[in-house]
C-alpha cells in the first residue's frame, strides 16, 4: 500500500 | 488518476511539445527565455530523481522521461544548435534566474515534509517550478509582443496548473488523508503568476488583435 506522501503525481 | 490530473498532464506534455516543435521546425527560439527552460530542466531533474528507484506506473515513468527529454532538448537547441542559438535574444533575456535557484534551495532546506536528500530536492523542485516562468514573463513584457506559438506555450502551461488545482480539490474530497500543503501552496502561487498573462491573452483573443 502506498504511503500517503507517495509521489504519484508528476 | 482522475480526469483533471490526466488532462493536466496531457496539457503539460503538449505545452513542451509545442515549444520543442516550434524550435525544431522553424529553427528559431525568438521570444523564448532559455532561463525559464533551464529552470524547468532543473525542476524535472530534481523531481524525478526517484525515476529508477520507485516505480509508480508505466504512465508515470513514461511521462517523466518525456518531460526530462523535452526540457533538456529545448535547452540544448537554444544553447548549442547554431541556427537556433542565433535567434536567441540574449540582450533581453537577462533575468538573474540563479538567484531563484538559490532561494528555492534555501527555502527547501527550511520548509519540507521530511529532511532527507530526495525529499528536500523534491520540495526544491516544487518551489522552483512555481517561479520558473518568471524569466519568460519578464522577457514577454520586454519584447512587448509574442508570436502565437510562444503564447500557446504559456497558455497551455497555465492550463496544466489550473487543471492540477482541480485535481487536488477532487482528491481532497475523494481520498482520506490526501493533504499536501507544500504542493498545494506552491501550485497555487504558480497558477496565480499566470493570472495576468491569461488576462492579456484573453483580451487579445477577444479583440482579435496581436497580443502585446
């Protein structure tokens, strides 16, 4: 599960 | 992924491809600030350092490569391609953008979410992206006019930022714990910088006269 601060945005 | 973010990424990709296409096709970079392009190259280089260490998705990696490739190609064309470099307006593009780099670096060392190398550089890239358009907007005011492709470039960049704000609003209401103050504040500042450009762009479009 991705941590909420994961940099999934560009 | 939501429609706002996808539209924002596509608009952003088009903005850099429109600029790269203009420079490659007509072999001219008149009206374009190489300092803004250098700042964007630094933004992407410091933001996508994790491109090989943390895999998010094919889309994410592909887009990072597109942004890195296009921004560095544009700087290369404007700095080292003889025909293009000749059309670069060195006298007018005099914004001291290294001060922007330094102040964003200092700010990132002061305000960040975690004090790690990657996180500080990532935060630095957010601050720098917010102000990267300044040399271009200053050059625009100096040259007092703008050819339509550069205008479209700035318009698309502003559009990408506006769509990202809609994306954050959407994610805030649909995902619990989706709160990223630094991202939101820097994104808002960046979008506001485009506000007055949008005003004049709209006026010139409405009155159907050359933007100046």
